[in-house]
C-alpha cells in the first residue's frame, strides 16, 4: 500500500510523500512504522510517525539515524546512564529510552 492511498496517513507523512523535495542527495523520510514488543516498549503506542530529531540532531536519513544511535551507544560506558530522545513530526510525540537498557534488551527483541 502507498501512503497517499491510506486515509489514516498522518499529514506530515502525506506531505513528504506527495510534496517532499529532498534537500540533498540521499535524504529520506524516516518513519517509525511499528515498535517491536519488549519490556522497554510496553507503553509505546506510536506507529506511522515521521522521525524529525534524536535529541537536538535533525535526522534526514536512515544512515544518519543509524550513525547517531551507534555513536551514542559506543560512547556510553556500560553502567553509565544515558538517554536518547526521539522526537516525531506533526504529532509532537517524544520517546525517551535508556541506551544501556536498549543495549541489554536488543538480542531478546530481535529473536
């Protein structure tokens, strides 16, 4: 299915799908479509959301998101508490997660 054919598509995603013009080669709309179930995500009711920022860093491609999260994970010592704040577009929704708790749960989530 295409975003523009779905009557429930959030407006910010619809605008990107229909009117979006990349600012640079490789720019992508990063959309959270589903959240994998785990003890870290039990209260997340977030789907089909356009990711705009992680912390104060604008995210403009999956590569930027991956690089940012991997960098934050690598630079956070095990046992030190650090949180990542994911900010989504028009909904003004924010998800905050612990880097270490996500690191610990990753293998269970991906099973």
